[in-house]
C-alpha cells in the first residue's frame, strides 16, 4: 500500500496563536482516514492546509508530501482536479448558482481532461446518470435538494480524474437517510486512491472505517484503527464524543409518564398543505401533561409545520386541534427555535430581555437564580447579548425564559441540531428532565430517529 | 443607537457642523443683507469689508453664501425628517397592517416610482415657481419612497424572524416588538438613507436653481448663484468657486456621515 | 417574463396618467388670465387682443368645467395629441422627436463610456486589492459627492475655456458631444465601479469560485465560466437603479451644455411655462425611463434565469 499523502508536523497559526498544533499523518492507498472532532477543533484548517487553500491571514508550517514528493503550495495547486481534490462543506455554495448541473461536470472533462465538447457532455451525462441525477442534469443548484447537490458536487470534483479525495463534513445538513448514500458514493470514488474525511459525526467515522484521528481544539488526542478506537476509546474526550451520539444515550426510564395525567392537547385527523402539496393527513394523537412527544422525518415532511399548527401559527387544512387546559394563558404555549441566535434580538443584553419578561408578567425574581443554576447558566451571560454567548448557553437561556412562564406546552423545533453533539446531549436531557418535572408537555421535532427514540415517550413518524 | 461613529463619519459630521456654523454666524453678524447692492463695489475680491468679496451687483458674498447654505440645510433637514418619519411609519404599517394596506401603499409607491424623482420635482416646481415649500413638498414626496421600500423589506424579515415571533408568543406588545426587534434592525439603514437623503435634497434644490426653475432671484441659493456667477468666471473666479465648493462639501459631508452605501 | 412585462406596461400607463394629471393641475393653477398670458407669450405683448385670448381659451378648453376639461385632456393624451407649443406655436410632437434623438445619443454614449471606465477599474480593484483599490475608491467617493452640474462646470472651465480643446456648448460636431458625454459617464462610473468591484470581490471569494479551481480549472477558465456572469448579475440589476441618476443627469447636463435634448427642453419649457411642451417632454422622459427599465429587466432575466432579481 503506497503512501499517497504524508504530512509532517503540519501546523496553522494566526499571528502567534496556534490554531492547529503540529500533526503528522499518512494517507495510504485504499485505506481511508477520518478526522473526528467538534466544530472549532481545527479539522477544516487541516484540509485547507493540505490543499493550499488557507486564507492569507493564516500561516502554515510543516511539510506536505504527495505521491512521495515534498511539494510547495503552487505545486500542490497544480495537482487540483487531476490528482487531488477537496469536496466542499456546503455543496449549494460550492456550485455555480447560475450554471446548469451538467455543465459544471462537463467543463471539467473539457478543460481539465481536454476532451472535445460533445464528448465532455456525454461523459458528464453518464456521470450524472450513475449518481441518479439523470432527471436533474439541466437543473440549477438552487433547484436541487441538499443530497442531490452533494452528489453533483462529488461528480464534478472527481471528473478531473483525482482519486485522492478530501471531504470536509460531506454530510453536513443532510437527512440521516441520505447520509449513507453519500458516504458510499465517496467510498466508490476513492477506490483507486484514498479518502480523507473530516466529520463531527461518529456514525460516519464508523461507517468509513480505516484510520481514525480524534481532534480537540487543534490538538490530536487519539488515533488508531477506526473501529478499535470507537469500540475501545482511550481518551476521555473520545469517550465523551461517542457517548454524545444519540444512539449511545441511556434509554429513558420506562413509563415515566403518569397514565392518569390529564390530556393537554388532542389532535384529530390533522392534515396540512403547503404550496399545494399535502404534507401529511389523517394524523391523530394526544399529548398528556409532562409528556415528551417526538416527531421524526426527513426535511420537508412537515415536522415543523405540525408544531406551528399546534401553536395556531399555521392553519390546518383538515382536522381538529383541541386544547384542554382552559385556564392557560396564550403565552403559556411556547416554542423553542432551531437556531438559538436567530431567536433573540442582539440589540440588548440577555439580562435586559429577562428583565423585560419579568416586568411584563410580574414573575417573582427569586425564581430566576435557582433555575439558572439548574440550567448551568453563569450570571455573567446576562451582561452579554445573544451573539456573544455559545449556542448551547443560548438555547438553555431560551429554556429558562420559557420555564419562567410556566408553559403548559412547548414545541421544540430541532432545538439541538445546530449544537455540537456533546452540548446537544446536555441541552436535550435538561429540557426533557425539566419539562417532566414541571409538567409541561413537549413536542420535540428532530431529524435524528435515535435521539427521539431515546428521549421521548411517544414517537410520531412523518 | 449607542454605536460610535467611525472616523470618516466624524469628519463628515464636522464638515456639516462647520458649514452650519458658518451659515448661522454669517446670518447673525453680517452687516449686509442678501439684496443690498453696492454698484461701486462690483466683483470685488475678498477684503476686510467683504470677507468673501462681492458679486456682480456688489452684494456681499459672505451674506449671500450664509443664507444660501442656511436655506439648503433647512430644506435638507425638513425633507429628511418628513420623509424618514413618513417612510418608516408607512413601511412598518405595510407589513403589519395586513395585505390590503400593503397593496394600497404598494400602488402609491409604484405611481411615484414611475417617473424619475427629478422630473417629478421639476413638474411640481412648475406649478408654483420659486416656492421653497413646493420644493420641500415635492422632494419629500419623492424621498419617502426610499425609506418605505427599505423599511418594509427589513421589517418583513423581522416579522417572520423567530426572535420577534417568540416575543409575540410570550405576550409582548406591538410597541415592545417594534422597540426591541424592528427598530434596531431598521435604524442603521434609516440613518444611512437619511444622510443620503439630506445630500439629495440639497442637490435637487441646487439643480433646480441651476436650471433656473427653483428658488428665484434675488434670493440666494447655491445652484442659482452658480449660474449667476458663471459669466464672471475669468474676471472673478473666486466667486464662482464659492457655491461650487460649498455644494460639493455639503454633499460630501452627508456622504461621509452616511458611512456606507445603501 | 409575462409578469414583468405586465408590470412595466402598468408603469407606462401610470406615467401617462401621472404626467397628464400633473400638467393639467399645472395649467389650471396658473395665476391670472391664463388665456391672455399665453396669447401674450405667443403673439407678443403688443399684438394681444381679446380675440386672440378667446382663441387660446377655446383651444385649451379653458372655458370648460375642470372635470370636463380633465377628461378632454386625458383623451387627447391617449391619442398622443400633444398640441402646439405656446411659445413657438409649432407642434409639440415634432420638437419632441428632434429632442429625443439628441438625448438618446447623449445617454447611450455616456453609458457606453461609463461601462468602459467602471468595469475594468472595478475588476482591477477587486483583483489587485490595496493600495490601488483605496485610491480608486476614494476618488470615486469624491466624484460621487460632486454634483453632476458642478462636474460639468469644472469640465467647461478646464477643457473648453482654459485649454480650448472642446467647444463650450451646443451641438453639431462630434466634438460637441465629448464633454457632455464624459460628464455623464464619469458621474455614472463613479458609482457603478464600486458595484462592479464589490460584486467581483464577492464572487472571487465565493465557495463556488474556489471549488472551480479545486476541480482543476485554471484561473482564467474559472473567471470565464463562473466569474463573468455571476459578477454581472448585481451589476445589471444595479443599472436599473442607476437609470434614475442617468435621466436626472441628462436633465442637468443638457441644460448646462445647451444640448438640445429632452432635459434641456423640459427645463426651458418650465421656465417659459410652455405647458404642452412640459407635458410632452415629461411624457417622453417617463416613457424612456420605462423602456430602459424594461430593457434592464430583460437583460437581468437573460443573465440570471432564476428570475430572482431583487426589486
């Protein structure tokens, strides 16, 4: 097995600050290499450093050896497309928004491989047929779904003949059901060469196999055979990462809901239409006090619309929604949003926002402090605005605000999908525990079936 | 807005305050009036009696410039205040007031946008020639549309934002939602538009004066003075330079104050 | 496409109605005995008698009630019956046709030169960055702050009066076109070069631009395939916004250089209170505005078929 890519003490700095500590690794033919770590762990910088794509503000040290030769930045750039290629994180942004898909592939055959126009087009068409995009060849990226765009990007990236593929979060933002297909496609494209994948997703690391490197804040914490590391992690951080995967969460205690608890909400034969398309119909369920109900399904299946409809923010096209608690005020039916920073105004500090709420509803101030401790929120965040605290803190602050209003029903719309796995696990368990304690009913939407299965009392699959 | 101004914005502000001070002090302390002629002292160079010289009728240029700058500022400020209040209020109302309000306002805007602004102002100016108030009315009428469109677009996003929705769900009033969500989002744009609007109002008045259909003689107005003094460009170039430089400085000051482009 | 054309057609109707109504109000609001004044301006102060005034009164329907007169006014307008100049007595339509040609010549040459200035400078600034970027952008800000007529006056002072390179004003030879067109071009380019630069900068930094190079395309191939068109989208859309400044610039520049176009005609007619010419000039200017806007819309759709043009 020849070594295709070898890094010796590669490090990245901004000024004097080290973003990526010196790291050495070897990528061998037929043996995929995966780098696992949370956002901010410096793993994307590594891929950019290998390609020679680091922004000008960052400096680079160390040696990069490709096919046995130490190559300078310019020499590596000359290999782009032909030997070495990197897949983008966000395929939608990496594809020319104005050019039809097929031309973004055929131009590679034409310009990189020097094929005549008609042959380039024929090859591109064949490629798209192979990845199941035959019908979408003449669509522009904006008309494609995330999974389709990623398949198009992979076809375009590999058309030049490169078989050393660097993939930076290739499945970011994709539904779980689409994830496997993309990983298999990447594997098949790199058979003749090798694949270096960067991901935060333990499941992908497991699926890819090969060698695994675990990184934390610019530092390598553990490396070895993927399955070995994942089954028998040595480092505490690796263990934490693996434990944060919903699949390995502890099962919820059985019968956590009191069967005699009163029903908060009853939905009968619901149907919702959006843009002329029926998202779902004939959906009936009931939610009890303190019950956590999970909703799963692919993006666009109407998960969020269901929640909004229960909060009367969207009309239903058929069926009935009955709210049983007549004494509850409208503001006790609340929602937690997917993207925490967008759910707060940045114009004032979080403390001011909290104060606004306390004044509006005459909430006893002594309730705040214990709840903040419970949610593990430091007092200092009250001085800052929503852009200056972490996503996890902000989502916990959102929960704090909601709980102060004694909600009877909370619609949590993918509350942790934008958070790192470890934080996500924290926030989810806090939310579920507190909801059960306070008797608040929760409708939790998620794209992750494992997460829902492990935390919810009732699951609705759309 | 607690944000501090950038250095270039401060320069712009300083420029404008300087011009305003010149105007106020000039009007307050000059011993001459804008129409007081002295045919024995025509086209004089700056002197101790006439600090900025005299024009072709022997009128004090300093006094005339002070009045002209004052007139420009007065119009600029009036137009900015009127059009920004109107445009912002209607822009928010168009989003919040429901579909029908939005349609009616949208129709009005389309009518106003059908013609270039200057042409609308020219037509209005033709109705009552030389009137400051008709200029004010016409320019404000043209300018509020800009605020309306920008404010409406931003407000539409804010209204749909999770942040505003969540405030509404928690029972906060509309005034609160405006104060915390809408105003912080639109304020920077409104400010920028206002700075450009001030420049445009001044420029429009000068343009009309320049083509002789704006403020009429013997009043002093920058555009009008430019045409009046143009024939003497070789005899007394310092005279022609004055209105030209001051218009450019005023516009530049407002542009600097704006800080960024719309 | 259909929706866009419909919108523009509606705009055209609005222009005709708006101009018609405004000039009608203008006519009714003139102080004194309207007919007498018009007759005086037409035949000279000494030749006016009550017969002449009566003739004018009849011609302009001044003896009718406001409502009826308004109705007739709009009907005439719809038939493009613009009447005669109150000053020269000649048909307005002839004068307008003559002026339109001159205005179009000025507008198109100004536009062409502005593109030739703005596009290379904008691309260069985005490509090379500082220090030249700051120099050009600073210069643009200064020119942008200079009102177009001030710019024109400076040009006249320098190039016509001081150096005698070009004629001061008037028309007839190509040399007459140089200064007006250059003034217009410079004032337009000072704004649009920034739009070109910003758009180019954004495109050069875009993920798809980088990805194209990663796919193996050279810098030039990437620019040709993915740069030019993506850069053009906001630039062309901005041009729709800049049309307003162009038409306003034309009014000022034509007046300054005595260029016998629509803007010059409009300013003169307002000064002389020649209502039919005011109406005709404003009308044609508005229609020109609509026509150019339609052209920009079509261009936008052609460059960016997603149809996602920002209004």
